[in-house]
């Protein structure tokens, strides 16, 4: 049997993924050029508003993808995935915060405004090092990964499963939310971190920077997709799905279930963290609300709407639901919850496999290579 | 709890024809006061085919649960090979050391195809980073194809296992046990729901396996037992009631009374 | 008409002639300065303490019912105008202006009224007055209290007087009196007693030691009562959690529907209570009792409708129920916003649920919480009996464990599902009524409780009602014992971490559903 | 002490005008231009904040309708653009960007919580828009593009404490708040203030609770114990939103009356009271710059038109509505003065603009983008209204930077040229924040 | 008693029963036989109403029940012992039996003593959870539960599977008793020839979803067995 290049193998039997990523690539390219090349007045121009919005959607899509990996393929319904996203976001926001320097309202070069305001005399120890982008970016992956590792290590070893695990993830994010809301935590409390000025030396107000962030988000999404795809296509992926369907049986075959779960859970958390780091500079604020259980549930809904266990379905779901909220909150501000709530009910009832279920008839098991 | 792989290897010791492969010694297990296993002791030799019979609820499946690490007994010892203490190991470690099991109620992965079910079971390094980069080797593929043929599911190999009928699931599970290639096979009611000729075929497979493997079969189908049995152990209320060749057992008054009838 | 006028006129004349002084003396009450009003009240009390009208005047002033025109002072209550003698007057109420009071003034009035009311016929009033006097003791109160002690027959009122007397003696008596008083005060519990003792302790000298002893005695019993109080608080919080979680224990615990609309079912119950008060504004006292069955029905019917329209199609797909019920919860919230506006609504508390059951001055149990505790346990018992003892319960459990087989055994699964979901939702509705007595009634009511409810059910062990009970109560208690040490925010965080760790030890909750797994 | 207070801006005399400006309902003035001026309305209509913010959206809509009847602004029709940021802070920023760049609004009225304002701030500043922020807040901010028409702490908290201390004789203080910036700041300011007035540390108890806290048993019981030490005690409450209802209920049930331990709240207004059983609350206090009960003709007119606009006789008005009202009126005036809706022209014209407030006084926009406001202390009545029991002599000037916080005591804000700075350090002579070069 | 005409059934796209027609005589024990996967269980489930049919009729007492829900069919007196036991795992043995009583048409309120006589182990384990029982015990419980219904037509899908020999004998006796004494109609899906021969009155052999042979049990020839029942 001849070995195919890895990338081809990854995309094998994945028309959906090819199409979704292809379309996204075209859109991102188009938006990039239309924003940078055409001047504001031109009807071909695409506003920075759209660029940012698209960037946000892409970050959300990566987050949804990471959730689909654990939910769709490992069967862990994480109701706290927002926590990993938020932690990644906070880590990167800390870097952005320290970039403000003495441009804050108090003109304090060492301390961010909210610390001056909290009467802190010096930077708390856990802020050390975040002025270095590499370190901050590493932490944006490391902290969510570590949390996932610690939480997963205990939970999987104790064989906490099913709704128990789901509710524990919820408790985790809820506890983090309450903790981050506390002003004494040193992360800005309810107001969170905001008023970022520049990133890696580029001003965040420049269109060019925003477009760059958009492209970066897209690349991160593609990379995340490829990694996920590779994992689920490997035998490890098939073991994961077997764990989803019959965890204890897998053990009798000699697989150490908790390692498999832990690996995928941590990979997913790291992906969510990266998504968070991409999200923050584009929306310009991070606040403990991202830790709220409600956000994490919404996240689950994106994936379900798109189509659980298909990866690209998660991307579609994230786009559709978020676009729907963006659209409805402006166009039908009074009734948009009816529209959104209705959408959820209708999709569940009539599209049990999510939106991708309409197109996709064949079964979701990847053939053996 | 994590086993030390190399040490186990050593502790299993040399497996020669006739050397002991499994020792169950004085195992007791109770559920809320009910003793499912009561000071149960017996041993199996390498290469042996052992039949275990006993009334419903005698503790046969529970015994297998204990050996495979699913349930921990209250007291007693279970030793694999020379000195591997199974009670200190968890399920994957026990599987790893060479014990495979077919469950009473067929349990297969309904989200996977028949082929993938076998692939998952096949003997290989099962640590997670190995599986991430694992590829089926030529001989493994052959082994699977061979087994598919043996269990009569070639045509369904690309089909989802969820559509199998009860009997087909039984066969698939037997197949999974075969590709796993364990040293000791624990087979719980393999012929339930099979047609007479299938029963016969199962018997042949199991007999041919013994020799290079040890096989422990639990069944209620006496005809089947008769056709394959050399040595039979009878369990009753959690302990061994009788042990011996088929003839002795059939003539044993107590066994007739609690089990065989007539 | 003429006659009435005549009478009124005569009345007016009469009052003018007899109480001319009184009438002029109360005039300064119309002034703006609260200080002036205060002085006026003091003056009136010292001068007219025997005058019935003063009572009426002060009482009305206290309740904000005293009005004046250029000519007269009247009591205006429920659109009825009466004079200070309690006689009805025919007046256009528009011409009157209110006599404004503020807190300080009211507290002075209340104090003065208490002195007058010490000899009231009503024990309740005497009791309240005695307490009021106790917290506003002055040196010259001694004769008053001694007089009251002679007059008093009720022992609980007497106790308060005795305490007041002891406090006064400890403060102002001669050495011997002080000594005895200080010793006696050790048997009382009120903060006032403690306050005096502390002052005396600080003074040093022989009394100081005695005072320390008495203080120690008071503090030890106070700390005992405060321990009881904390237990009560925990129980109360636990019972709220229990109520909130019980419906979920059925829809989620038994039926395995991840019911995100559970909170909204509570919200509907609370709005039912509100609506009933709107429809029957005269029945506030009973509206809650009426609301309980009605909320059960309304939420229950909503539940049945939701089950028949949506959930029915989702059995065997528990995760999808999360999605659909989340959608439903959004719809219901918005529905309430549309119908009732996004603002919070006011559900009034009936008289019998306000206030507290005073055990002693260190321990008082608030009525609303007390009733809610009792109510929660009753509901729990009901649900328990229903599930464990009725054939419905058996059917429900059979259906949820194996729907196909239940059908094949002749159980009408559709009907059972609908009824069960209805009951679960109905109980949530009832919980909503209880919550309306504790917190906001608004579109977000349900959101506040949904996470906690799931936590309780899972902590207790899914599918086990006793687990839900013990889970709810123990979480409530733990929270209330941590809160004073760690603060409300940290207490919650600690509880969550505790739950996470606990589940590691017992992966299926406090009371796991045991059984051999396949 | 600082410049911004002493130096009065050039105010016009408005008293005369105020009288003539009574609403002329019948007369509809036609627009003289086909163009429209778009007005953004950025208030949450769903989510947790909808409870408070929906009313403000309606207020803006009412003001726009009224203004359009008067012929709009500069002869152009005002057109509201309503969006729903859904109590989701990042969404506030996104919607703000959308409003300015997609919808092309010239001014936006919006936000309630501080975090929503913080979220929007970089966007309005980047895109040079105008935001009117109508809610009392913690101060410590002054942006060229934002006009703060709610109270800053010195226009609410400090006078309230003065009242309690001087008129009621309070000696012990409980500062209870929800754990976020506004209560934290206010309490910090109050603590510094109280200590400056000689209150001992042990006579101050500070307590923070999470958002939406609903079980107040222990805290109320603690307050009760704290208050029974023989000294007059009061609670200064910066408890936010939904948490108030269970708090007051618990107070009532545990038998703490306003006479024993009065509570003065900074976030409880008429609208919050309408969702509460007020019986047990009678006598508790609130400090605001406006009460519905204020006796002024403008106010009666405003209340009447509000009820008519909402088609509901039971609708109440409140302080943030007044702030919205003032902000709107000021903006109209400034646009008319500038003759354009151009941001720079309007922001320049805004400073010094005066309009009558609803309590019978005058509100003037100060150079620090804050207003002059009277401070009113009201007692809760059984009918859900407040009765003013005390009031400052005249209007108080809003302070952007508190004198009681170490970080900001040297900062002033003055957006007039040549200073044009929101955070000017009088000690170092440096300007930081928005206009930093 | 039961007549099935041209029954067709599909699992999604896969056609499982093909124009299946057969007739069950009242008061007799009919054996359904066939290799694995030919559709025996599917047939039993369709009669019970647990699977929808595409076309064809199921006449029970001359009435077409093919559109009725399964709870209605149970109400008409059809009892079912499924393959794989399917007892209610979290209900106690007693409750499992009570579920059978709930559907009893004769209003029986107590578990008939004869069920305990038949399966003494059930009496011993009355308060144990159904799911905790051993495989064979569960099978006995499933039969006991169906008997509590006092059905007119009893469908048993491989009832002897996993049951100890002496109890298998007893089950055989019960079948005989039910058909001979109580005149109950029994359909039994069975693979074990000796058992089928001993207790069945007549047989149907299925292959690929349709009937390929039928007749009196005595007529079941080795040829048929070799042709349709071996691999
Ligand atoms: N988790 C449990 N809780 C309570 N009792 C149990 C549990 N597991 C097994 N038992 C009891 O232990 C006994 C032995 O069960 P086991 O399944 O081992 O029997 P078996 O010999 O395999 O019977 P069969 O031939 O019917 O399969 C039975 O009586 C069963 O009820
Ligand atoms: N849920 C299902 N979805 C799709 N196909 C199914 C399903 N269940 C059974 N089948 C297929 O239908 C056919 C008949 O199955 P059925 O269970 O009726 O067989 P059976 O005759 O009872 O076999 P056994 O003797 O093994 O129990 C089989 O080929 C099986 O693969
Ligand atoms: Mg068994
Ligand atoms: Mg079958």
C-alpha cells in the first residue's frame, strides 16, 4: 500500500470539511482585499466592522471545533468549555494590558489602570512575564491545558462520567466565574481587561492589524481543523469513539481509557485557549462573563446546531448561530430571542443531525485507510 | 495502580504446556450481604480447555468479573502465570498481560464498523501516543480478514455493527477475542442463540485454540459442553461443587440435583 | 346633608372650645424642620399624655396618615377622612397636605407612644412597647417601668421590664443595686444588657469582674443561639435549593431530560402568584395559598405542552433535550417580557408570612423562611410518596428505564411521559411561588436557580430523591457555615470546589444508583 | 480644592428659556430638510440588564418623537437606530462599531453598567463618536467622546453620608455592595471620607456579595448584630439590581426597620421599587438627583408624557431617565448651537450648555463632561415613591476624579482648549489617557 | 388466532421481512426457526408493535392490529419475552413483576404463586434490583413478568437462552401446560432442535425474511434442518 501525503489523508472522505474551509478561505481572502484595497466610499469596500465580526466568528468557530472534538468524538459533554477559552483570552489580554504602558488614564507605566485604582503598589506576581508576547501566548495555551489536565486527571481517573462529568465542568467554570468576578483576584473583576492599544507593536486601531488578526484566526482554525481531523482519523480517534460508545468495554481490550480522554481533553482545551487569545484583541474586552455557564451552554448549542461529531459542522454551527444573533439583535431587537429560541427548537426537532445533516447522508464513521 | 509493564512480563513466567496460568484462591465477594462468590478456589493450566457450568446465579460471570478486574473481591487471591497479582491491576493492565473476555451479553461498539471493531481489538501496543500514529500492519490486516471469514461476517465488514442481529453480535465478539490473541480466554456463554451447526463450529474454534492458549468456557448448553469438554468445573452458590471429567460430573448426584435435572 | 354639616360644625366648635390649647400646640407640626416637629412631639407628650387625641395623632403620624389643612388636622386613611376623635368627616381630600416625617422623628414618636402604650389592654402592644422601651432606656424611665411592673400580668412582658429595670439599675443605681443588677443581667440576652455590662466591665473595679462573668454567660448562650440560627439559615437555604431542585429531580433525575427550561417553569409559577394578586387585590392574605395549586396547574400544563410538542420526539437523545429546552427557555423568558414587561413584578407578602417568630432576643426565625422550610418538606414527602408508592411512580420508572419494554407491557408511555413531565414542571411552578416570597419575580428568575438545581441533583445522585433532599440541605448548611468566615462570594466558590472534589470520591453522587453495569 | 470646581464654565442664562420651553403638544412643526439624523440607542433589551435598560430605550424613543414633533433638529428628522446588545459586554463594543460605521449614527445614548461603558469606550474614541451615559457611576473616567449625565460619587454618596451623619446622628456604618467596580470605588471613597470625619475602623463594616445574591440571611443577621452595639447604625447600600429585592425582604422579615437601622441605597429607584413589596421598606432611604415625586412643572409634564407614551398609567420615572432626558436636551441644544452634528463641533459646543433639569433646577455640562446636579435624599413611601427629606442647597458639580482616592486626587479633567485633557495631573503637569501623545 | 399476511419491514433502507405470511393456530405452540439474522426477532417485534411495518396485515382474532400501538396490543392480551431479557434494571424483582400485573386484563393484583413455584429463585430475590440478577435469572424474570400479564398469545424469543438445563426443562413444561391446559397460544423463537421438537406443535422456518418451510413439528425433516438451519 502506498503512503499518501498526510494532508491528503486527513481530507480523505471529508468533502464537508473541504467545502467549509474552502468557502471560508475565499471569504477571508475577499474580505481582506476588499477592506484594504478599496477605499471607504467604494461599494466594493468591506468595512472594518465586518472584518472584526468575521474574526470573532472564526475565533468562535475554533472554540466550537475544540468542543466538538471532546463532545462529538469522545462523548464528554463539556458544559465548561468557555472556561478554557476565557483563560486563554485572559492570558493574552494580560499581555495586551501590559502593552498599554503609561497610556492609561492614570499614566502609570508599571500598572494597568484598574490596579492603580485598586491601590496596588506593584504588579502581582502572577502578572510577571506577561509583557513578553511569546510567554503570554505560551500561557494562553498552557493555562487552559494545565487546568484541563488537572481536572481531567482527577475526574477521568475517578471514572466520573456522563452528566456527572458535565455538571462538574459546569461547576468548574461557575467557580472560576465567581472567582474572577472578585476584584481581589487581580484580574479587573467585573470590568475585566479592556482598552487595549496595540499588539506586537501594531496599533489595534489600524485596519491592517485587524485584517492580520482575521487571517491569523483563519489560519488557526485551519490548523486546529487539521489537527482534530488527524486525531480522529487515527486509531486513537477510533478508540475515542469506542470510549464514547462503551467506555468499560474499551478497558477490557487493554486501552487505558483515562489517558485517551486526557489527551484529547487537553488538546481541546489548548485549542480553546488559542481561540480565546485570538478573540480578545478583536473584540477588545474580556470579562468574567465568558466563564458563565450560560456561555458554555450556548457553545454546546452551536455545535449541536451545526451537527455534532463532524468537526466542520461545529464551524458551520458557530457561524450560523452567531450570525443569527448579530443579525437579529440589530434587525429585530425586540423579538430576537423568539427567533433564536425557535431556531434551537426547530433544528432539534427537524434536523436531528444538525444543519450538516441536511446535506450529509452517508454515515459519519471514517473508513479505514 | 499503574502496572509496571516489564515486571509483569517477568512475573508471568514461562508458559509451558501444563504449567499453571490462572489461580483463583479463596475468593469471596458479597453484595449487601449476599455472597456471590464464597471462598472460590480453582486453577487453570496453560493450554487447557476448561468448561465451567453451574446454575443461574452460581457466580460464573461474577468470577470472570473478578479475574478481568471489573469487580474487586472482598478477600482471596487471583494470580496469573507465576506471580502476577491480578487484584492489584486495573482492567487494561489485565488485558495487557494477556487475558481476554467475551461477555455474556454481547458488547460491541455499535458506532464502528465490523472491521473497526476487530481493528480496535487487535493485539498491538495500546498506549495512546502509539495509537495516534498506528497503522495496520500487513499481517494484522490478514489476521482480521481471516477472522472475518471465520465468523462469517466478511460481507458485513464495512457495515456498522449496530445493525447486527443477536447471533451476529455473538460472533463478532468471538472474533474480537480471537484477534486480541490473549493467553487466557474467558468465554461466557458463546453459543447462546446460535443454530446447531454454528454451535458445532464454535466448539471447533475453541478446541483448536486450546493448546496454545488456555480457554475457559461457561455454558448451559450441555450438548455443547459434552462435545468439547475435557475437564469440567461445577460452581454452586459461589464455590466449586464438583470438578472432573464430563462423565463423573454427569453422574454426580448433587450436580444432577441442582443443575442438570431429570 | 345640612344635618351632617351641622354636626360637623358642632364638632369643630366642640373640639375648639375644649382643647383649644392642644389644637394650637400641635400647629408647629406643619413646619418643615424635623427638629421643630420633634420638639413639638416631646412637648405634646409631656403635656397631654392623658389625652386620647394625642394617641390618635401620634399613631397617625407614625403611619404617615396625618394630614392637615389650614384649619384642622385629620387622619386620612384609605380615602377616608376622620378627625382625631375617630369621627368621619366629609371633606375633599385634595385640600389636605401630609405631615411629613422622617425616620428619626418616627422613632421618637414610636418611643413616646410606647410609653403611653405600656398600659394598653392588648398584650401584643404592651410587649412591643416594652421592647421598644428597653432599647431606648433613659434614666428617668425607672418610675415608668416600676409602675408598669406593678400593672403587668403577662410574664413575657414582665421579663422585659425586669430586664429593663436591671439595665437601668446597673447603670444608675447605687453600688448594691448595681451589684445585684450586674449579676442578674447575666440571665438576659438582649444586646442592651450586653452593652451595659461591657461598659461596666470597662470601668474596672469590683463590678468589672462580676460584669465579666455575666458577659461570659450571655455570650455563651448567645453563641449557642447564633449556632442554632446558622443551622436555621442553612436549613432555609437548603429548603429553597430543595424546592428548586425537586422538579428537576423528576424531569432530569427520573426522565433523563436535561431540562434547561426548568428555571422558566419556576418563573411561570412565580408569575402565576403575581397574576393572582393582580386579579384578586383584596385577597393578598390568601393569594399565596391559592397560588400554590394554580401554579402547579399552570406550570404543569406548560410542561405537558412542552413534552407533547417537543420532548416527546427526543427520548433516547438526552443531549438534544438540552438544546431544545434551552430554546424553550429563551422563548418563555421573552414571552414573559412581552406580556409582563422586562421589569420585576411586585408580589406582596401576606401578613402571616412577614416578620419573625421570636424565640428570645438572640434568636428569631423569620416566618416566610419557616413556612418555606415546612412547605419544602411537605412537597418532598408528596413527591416521594408519588414516586415510590403509587403505581404511577412505578410506571414512570419503568418507562424511563426501558421505554420499548414498558410499551410491550401495556403501559401507555406517551401518557406517562406527559404526566410525569407535567408533574415535574408543576413542582417547579410551586417552587416559583415560594421563591416569589423571597426574591425577584422577573424574567431572569429561573436563570438564577438553574445551575444550582442541577448541582444539587447531581451532588445527591441522579435518580435518588433522598439524595436530592440530603444534597440540598447539606449544601445549604455548608454554605451558611462557611459564609461568615469566607464571605458570600468565596463561600460559593468553596462549595463548588467541594462538589467537584466530592464527585471524585463518589463519581455518582451522594446516593449513587447502584447496580451491575453491563 | 481643584480647578474644575472653582472655575465655573461660561453658562448662559436659561431660566427664562426654561419657562417658555414647555412642551407644545398640539403643534407639529414640519421638517425643513429631507436629511435625517440618526440617533443610536444602545441599551440591553434582553439578558440580565434588560430589567433596567429597556426603560431608557423607551425614554430616548419618546424624546426623539417629541423632538420630531418640534421639527427635529436643524430641520432634520431624528431617526432612532435601536439595537440590542443583550447584556453582553463585548457585544456593546461590536454594536457601537456597527452603529457608527454601518448605520452612521451621529450620537448614541446607551449603556448602563460600567463594564458596558468600558467596553464601548475604545470604540467611540477610535471612531470619534458621541456617547451619552445616563447612569450614576464610580467616576475615575473622562473621555472626550463621552458625556456623563448620571451622578459621580460626590453627587450621590458623599451627600448621603453627610445627611445620615448630621441629621440622623449615625455613628456606625455598614457599607454593603455587590462586588464590582462601582461599589468598590464608592466604598473606598466613603471609607476615606468617614475616616477623615473621625469614624473609627471598627465602626465601619464592609461587605461584598456576588451579583444576583439572593440569600441574605447571614449578612442581614450580621448587620443586625453590628447595629446592636449601642451606636446609631446605618447601611450604605451599593447593592446592585436584582439582589436588592431579597435583601430588603430579609431586612423586613428580620425586623430591621428604617428607624433602627436605616439603609440608604444608591441603586434603588422608583422602577426597582415597583417590583417590590414596599410595606416593610417604608422609611429606608435613597440618594439620587431626581425623584419622580419632585415638585416641578417640567417634571409633571415629563411624567405625563411618559405615561402617555408608554400607554400605561402605572409607569414610573426615575433618575437615569432624567439623566437621559437632560443628555438628550443638551445634545439637541449643542447641535443647534454648532449648526452641525459633526462630533468635534458638537463636543465643543456641549461644554457650558445648560438645560433645566426635572427637579426645578438647571443642569450644566461642565468641562469635565459631567453635570451639575442637586442631591436629594428620599424616604421610601408605601406607594413606591420617594419623599424628599433633604436636599443640597444648590447643584453639586460632578467630579470625574475623586479627591479621596490616592490614584486620582491630583487629576483633573478639562476638555476645553487649550488643555483638552481628560486626566491632567496637576502635580506633574502631565496629561494621560486619551490624548496622550 | 394470529394471521400475518405479506408483511414487509424495513430498518431504514434495509429490507428485513419480505412478504412474510404465516398463520398461528390457537392453543398451540408454534416454533419460529432460522439462522442468525434471518429476521426472527424482527418478526416477533413487529407482532408486538415495537417496529413499524411497511406493508401487510397482522390479524389477531380476525382484527387487523398492524396499526395499533404496542400498549394497545398488550392490552389485547399479547405477552412478550424479548431476546436479551430487557428487564427494568433499576426496579426490584418484585416491581418488575408488578409491571406485568399493571397490564393484566383480568385485574389481577397479586403475583400468582405459580410463578414463584416455577422460578423459585425469583421469590428468593424479590427485593434485589432486576439489573443485578445473573443472566439466567433475568431470563426467568422476563418470563415471569410476561406470565403476570396472563396473555392469550405469548411470544417467547429464545427463552431458553442462558438458562440452566433443569430450568429449561421446566420452561418446556410450562409451555406445554399453557398450551394444553390453559389453551394459550404460544409463539416461540427457538434454535435448539431438541427443545423445539419436544415442545413445539408446528414450525415455521424463516430465511432472509420470508417463510421457506412450515408444517407440523413431526414433519420437520433433517433435510429442512440441513438446508435452512446450518451454516
Ligand atoms: N452488583 C450486584 N448486586 C447484587 N447482586 C449481584 C450483583 N452482581 C451479581 N449479583 C448476584 O450474584 C449472583 C451471581 O451472579 P452471576 O452473574 O455471576 O451468575 P452466573 O453464574 O453468571 O449466572 P448465569 O448462568 O445466569 O449467567 C447472582 O445471584 C446475582 O444476583
Ligand atoms: N436495528 C437494526 N437496524 C438495521 N438492521 C437491523 C437492525 N436489527 C436487525 N437488523 C438486521 O435485520 C436482520 C434480522 O435481524 P433479527 O434480529 O430479526 O435476526 P434474528 O433472526 O432474530 O437473528 P438471531 O438468531 O441472531 O437473533 C439482520 O440481518 C440484522 O442485521
Ligand atoms: Mg452469567
Ligand atoms: Mg433474534
